[in-house]
C-alpha cells in the first residue's frame, strides 16, 4: 500500500492520543469534591448518587480511574530514583493537576498502549509485512510513551519563562514593602496577594511552610530547587546570606532589584539581536518564493511568448 495512506492513519492515531493527553492535562481549577457538593446543593429535586456520577465528564468517570489502576501497577516495577526524578520534574512544572509520579507514569503507559494498539489495528488493515507492522507499532507506541514527557518539558520551560518575567516586578514590590517597614514574610504575602502567577504561588507555598514551623531559609531553598531558575537561585542565596550575617534585607533587595532590571534589559536586547536570524527562515521559505512568482512570473511568460527561447532550442 502507498505510504501516504499509512502516514494519514498514523496522523489520525497521533491526534487521538494527543486529545487524550490534552484532556488529562486540562485539569480542573476548582476542587472536584466541592464542585459536586455545590451541584448537589443547587438541585431542587432529590437525585441519586448514580445520577451525580453519570453527570461527571467521561475523563473523570473512565479515563482517570483507568490511569490510577495502571499507576498502582507501574509503581511496583519503577525504581525509587526514577520516581524521585519524576517528582522533581513535576515540581519544576508546578505540579500540574496535582499528579503524583506514579500517576504520570501511568499516563505514559496508557498513552503507549493506546497508541500502539490503535496503530497495530490500523496498520493491519493496510496489509503491511509482519516486520514492518511490528516496527511501526513499536515506533508509535514509543511516540505515545514519550508524548507526556514532551508536554511536561514544555510546561517546565513555560513556567520558568513566566517566573523570569515576573521576578523583577516582584523584587520591586518586595523592596518597596520592606523599605516601608514590613517584614520579609509580610512582603512575600503582599506579592502573593497582588498577583496570580507562578512566582506568587511559590511565595504563598513558602509562607504556608513557614507557618507550619519550617525555617525560612529551608523553605526558600526548596522553592529555588522547585524552579531551577538562576535568577531565583541568586536571589534566594542573597536573602539567606543576609539573614545569617545580619545584613539589612532592604539593602539586599534593593541591589537584587537593580540587578534583575539590568538582566531583563539584557535579555530583551539579546532577543532583539536574535530576531533577524529567526525571521530569515520564514522569509526564505515563504515570502521570497511568493515575491519571485509575482515579480518574475509575468516576465517569464512574456519571454516564453516572444519566441526568444526558440533561438536557444527552447519550446
């Protein structure tokens, strides 16, 4: 069978698994238990528990329980170091949907099984040789197994970029609050109150850990480890050093704020220098061919109809 129908079938399978991963990754902003209680309280008539369960989305009723069953099975065969590494990556991504490492591995296994099974079924209809059928099925299964990892890596990069953008403004607010007489913890509470981004949520988590009795330097150090952003690591190291040496935190924050603004300007200049190189490829591949067709097309037709090409043996 020609390769084009096979590629179309593979694209359909890839899109189907991608939709499943997207449905799992979409998550819910509110607490599902509280949402169900609110839905139950809003009803005027008495309904059964079965009707409430059937009103849930298909993802919550079928896919998530299947993921949990796969997760419990995968957890038995996964090394502890792999679980810890996965947990660290989930922390770097901001713990999307409050997934545990075993649940994330369960999602990877489900994606691999679904993509491999659907690919085997579709490629079997094309009457491929056995060797090619097994190879294509294994390739699609590996693709499904690594799709959640690619999504998680993109989530990590997006979160780190958001933190880098929000850090200078957060340091400015911290500096103003501390110089106005607030303590450092109260200043972090102001940042958590004023904004709703990854950095403010991280500050809120630090404050919760401090209220539970954890040392501030340990909570800040763990926050930096959950981000792996060099600017945040530098900021946390400066705050911890100022706390240990008795240096004024307001002066440290003022210096850090000035440095972060300089780094933000440098990053903007660096991106501006990269813009011409990035624009070059779309221009060569998309804009220039269109210009050549518009400008040289009529001239080529005029030369062809003039009979000049006949002199050189052309048609």
